[in-house]
């Protein structure tokens, strides 16, 4: 079935059709945002299969709550926020939280040259996926999404010092993984 929407009302009409739960509109929205949101999910997941689980759960939430989307704001940012929150929920359900000692984290920090700057995007993504779920979540939320440690602590139900510690350890582990590959 081919559906043509006027260009100026394309997004608005698509969203209205999604609110009405029209399958064609859901398919168009899914296909439009699949690759960008899969990239977001891959950063939080251990592997592609887990990323797909997060992505599909996220799109279920998008379609369930599309009526709450406020026209005039960025649809892409709204969907991305849902995907990040879905990844955080997935992390909460599937991992044990470890409280790390901040002093130990300071002991493993280093001033050596940046290994990440010498690697490809795919190598970095694979290295991030090798991190433990807690390190990966904190790294993504702080470095990629721009959250503060206080916000991360609230989202993941950990202390701010644990968030800081996990970030230092995640960076150290990433450097170790990437240095081995060079």
C-alpha cells in the first residue's frame, strides 16, 4: 500500500496515523529511525541481539506513548530519550550493582596517550560492548548522553561516587582493550 502525505504535514500526519495505530505509519516510523536508534542501543548492549531487544522494547514504548509527543519538538530526540531510558531499564533488570571504592578508581587512572583516538568507530563500539553492564551504562550516560554523575546515580540507583568510580574504571578498561588491539 502506497501512502502519500503532503510534505509540510509529513511528520504531523505520520504521528497522527501512529496515534490511530495504523500499521503502515508505525512501519514508516520504525524504518525511518531504526538505524539511528540501533546505534544508541548498541552502545548500551553486550551484543547485537541484546541491542535488538532494547530497540524493540523501545519502539513498543514509542508506539504506546506517541500521543504524548509534543509537536514542534524534535521527534528524533523524543525517540532517542525513550531508547536511552529503555536501555537503562534493561540494565536495571539484568545486572547486579556493585559499589566500587573511589580510592581504588583513582589508583588505576593514567596519563598515558589516548588509545581511543587511534581506533575505528567499530573497534570502539566492540570495546564498549565488552565492558561490564554497570561500567557500560555509566560510560554511555556520562560520555555519550552528557548526564551528570548525580543524574546517573539517580537513574541507576547507585551513589555519585560509584558513578565516578565506574567511569574511571570504564575508561581504563576501554584503554586496555583498545591498546591490546593496536
